[in-house]
C-alpha cells in the first residue's frame, strides 16, 4: 500500500520527548497535586507550615496517594491496556508501542514507590535523632517496609531488563519481515505456511530469537506479577489499618 506523500502545507505533529507528554499533562498533574494539598490541609485540624508537622499529620494520606498511583497503573498496564493493544494492533506495531511504554511505566512506578520509601526514611531518621516516640505510629511495620523494598527491587531489575528484551524483539522483527510475518493482529506465532515457504536459516534464527525473547519476557512478566502480588498485600494491609470516625 502506497503511503500518501507529504507537502509543505501538511501539518507536522511535533515529536515530544521526556517523561511528560505535553504541557497540558503538566497542567493536569499540577491540578491533581493541588487537589492533594488542599485535601491534606482541609483534613488537618490546624494549618502548619512546619514540614515535619505536615508530614506527621498527613503521612498516611500521602503514602496512600503515592502507593495508589503505583498500584493502579500496574493493574491497568498489566490487565487492560496491554491486552487491548495486542488484540487491536499489528504485532510489530504493538511491540514498538510497548518498547516506548514500558520504560515510562517502570520509571513512573519507581517514582511513586520511591516517594513511599522516602517518607519512611524521613520518619525513621526523625524518630532516631529527635527521639520522638510520637512518631512511632507513622512508621511502617518491618514486614511492610521490606515489602516495599522488594517491590522497588523488582521494578529496578525490570527497568534494566527492558532495553535488553527490546533489543532482542527488534532483532526478531527483522527476521520476521524477511519471512513475511508480523502484521497479524492478536496472533503471537506466524502462520505455518509462511514458515514452510521461508528460508530454513531464517526460520532457525527466528526460533532462537523467539526462545531468547520468551525467556527475557517471562522474567520481566514474572517480576511484574510479583510486584503486583506484593502490592495487593500492601493494599490489604493499608485497608486493615483504616479506622473511620
């Protein structure tokens, strides 16, 4: 199919880099954080400009917000967006899209789990140096603290695995294009008729690359599932400590 040619009068869509997609996203994020700040201030009995005091009065609210950002994103990417894209996009297009999505997904998740851990470190240091026993109720239990550290570990490993996995995927795409496959929608393996008609060397190379990709993708998917399982545990723990007045 011949692609339409472009002219000088065509509207060019700018390529946007960085973590945020556009200026509008920054405005939307700022609006959410403003709502968080106003919610925290309205929930406190008195307004304080002391960082420590605000943290003491709002630590669990900020913890719940930050962890929910990680957990909600993980559930959406793992069980909704990925399946929708796979079943509606040509396989190579789907792979290219995932290669752009996953680094941001892992960075985003690391950011919010990092916020949870940073608040915990702050409380622990304040409790140790100031000897404030009143801060003890702000500390996570050791088991849940370890839980968050393990989640952070799985995210960092996945962030390191992602470019290795993507590199193998793109190598496989090159071989698949030689065979004449990759444009199928909702299909993982190429049709047997294409494999029978292809060069045996290409077929053998495809098998080796598919095996390597499957191993790397399986490791990444397993680590992601582990993070969500531990996240589910932490979510249930948060629910168990909520007390309604």
